[in-house]
């Protein structure tokens, strides 16, 4: 089992403090949902975990099994088993999707232990079938001309192929029609298991109809202010966030 521990995390963007003492612990074999109103710092949390240079950690710690993530470069974080699906996946011209995935897999392996081309192609075909993706997607340049739904599906393909210890999925459900949403959820559910932990950031409960989280956390004003089980997400869906604000005496 692996554990990702975030303690008292403070993060600033351009000297404005966005995260203000966030605590979160997640183990492999667990799926956590983070919900919260717009602008509360959910995406900031994802970017800080992955080491985006614009996000300055001013206080607190992030550790995987006691290893200091904050001292790692972005590629070292990926090697340590972190995976980030970005809210707005970027296009990379000149690199095919298949090449990108293969390099990402090999980056996590020792020299001399690279995945064989045959095995890679076999696994890629299998995963693409599972996600009902067109085989042609593998040879296209990364994210170039992909529709919103294709990009999201493709991120789940990357996830299934790269097999990280921890995935942070930022609004993987946004802009998806119901069929694409089901496929995305199917992929995440397939990953669920001993070596895999997931933080699914979502503004809506909709995704959680298809992925039952073990823990639900509410973020407000740069902190996790409430945690519970799946029933918490259902209450948020029914009643919104006002009751939590009242409970905690938070002003808008
Ligand atoms: P959420 O994902 O919960 O909607 P974000 O983490 O995107 O929230 O944003 C939190 C706050 O940080 C917002 O007030 C937003 O305007 C600000 N912010 C986010 N990214 C940047 C940025 N790159 N530059 C300046 N401000 C930013
Ligand atoms: Mg927890
Ligand atoms: Mg966001």
C-alpha cells in the first residue's frame, strides 16, 4: 500500500494565497472525490501536487510514503507514481499519442527494462477496445484536433496504460455527454484496486453516480472543510453548499 499525505498546504499564485492550510490523506485502493464551489482552489491543489511552476508552495508538506514530493521535479513526480489529468489537456504537436504513452510508461521503468513494442501494442489495443476508442486515435498527434470528449477518454487511456499509484483527475467529467461519461467511469472503475488511488475533482455529483467514492471531501476557501462518505455528495447535489457555509460560519 502507498499513501499520499498532504499536510497544512499553503499555495500562492502571483503572491495571492489560494490554498490556506489544506489537509488530505489518500491511500492506494481508495477513491476520493473533492467537491466544492468554483474558485475554491481545487485546480490549484491538482497543479500544486504535480509541481506546476506558477504555483508556489509557501508552507506545508506533500509526501508519498514519506518521500518529499515538493523536492521533486515534475518528471520525478510522474516517476514516483503521480498522474495528473488536467482540466484543459494541452496539445503536443509532432508526438503521437502512442509514442507519448510509451515514453511515459518507460520513464517509470529502469533502463533495460523498457516495455517491448509487442507488449505495448497488445495492451494499447486492449485498452482502446475497452474504452471504445477508434484505433486511429493512437497514431494522431497528442490531443491535436481531439474533441473535448476524445481528450477525456484519451486521458483515461493514458491512465490505464501508465498505471500510476495516484491519479488526480480534475473535472474529468466536464463537458462529457452521458455515453462518454460512462466510458470514463468504466475506465476509472477498472483501475480501482490495490496499487491505485484516485482523487476525482468534480463540480457535480453526476460522475459519482457511476464511480462510488470511498471518501468525499468538500473544499471551500482553500481548505478541506468537511469530509464524509458518498452520502455527502448526494446531500450536496440535493441542497447545494449553503448548509455547510452556515454550519461553519463561512461568509461568501
Ligand atoms: P477551482 O478549481 O476550485 O474552481 P482554482 O484553483 O481554479 O479554483 O482557482 C482558485 C483561485 O485562484 C481563483 O480565485 C482563481 O481566480 C485563482 N487562480 C487560479 N489560477 C490562477 C492563475 N493562473 N493566475 C492567477 N489566479 C489564478
Ligand atoms: Mg481522507
Ligand atoms: Mg478547477
